[in-house]
């Protein structure tokens, strides 16, 4: 089973740390693995660089984009795609989105592509397998001289 957490990174930090995503990953990893002494400080740092999840907005967006799918099960705080290729559930929480998936990655991509269409800086983390990255990479700014 694969599991991901998706956080919305504040615009200022997303732009400044673009290309240095390893630093975000390290912060989240240390926050997850640290002991009681430093954990409170790391939690405050994570809260500072992340935004709350606009759950109503995301919920309605997913309903609008995926609502006609026959393999989509709509729950109160999650969405579940179940088909013969595998199943994936997307949980909507206050500070993050959580994805649990088994089988083929197809259903994961359906959710990820739907979230990518939003103009939000989502940062995805798989702490167990040490994978991370932007759902939709930021575009480089082009300056006119």
C-alpha cells in the first residue's frame, strides 16, 4: 500500500524554495520522526509554511470533475475510486490531504490530475519511500530586458 500526504505550501515559500524541495522533505521527515523536545518547534515551522486545506472548495472541485465516474464512491470527508486495477482513497483533512492506494497507480493519477488543475502549490510526500515533489511544478519566470 502506498501513502502520500499533500500539503499546500504558502506561495512565498513555494517560489523561494523551488528547486530545493529536498529542504521541504527534510523538514517534514524530521517533524514526523523527531522526539518530544524538538517536535513542537518543527510542527510550528510546518504550520508556518503551509496553508489550511480549503476542503469545501476541493470537495466541490472533485465532485465537479469526477462526479460522473461510476467507480467513484463519495464519502463525507473522502473520495474512493475502486476498480479492477486497484483502489485509491483521498482523505480531506484540515492541514493536509492524505492518499492511500493499492494496486495500479491509475486511480492515484486521476486524483492528482484533478488536483493539479487547481491553482494551488501542492507538495506531495511519501515519507516511507522518501519520494516527494510538486503536483504541478512552478513555471520559471521569464524576465524581459
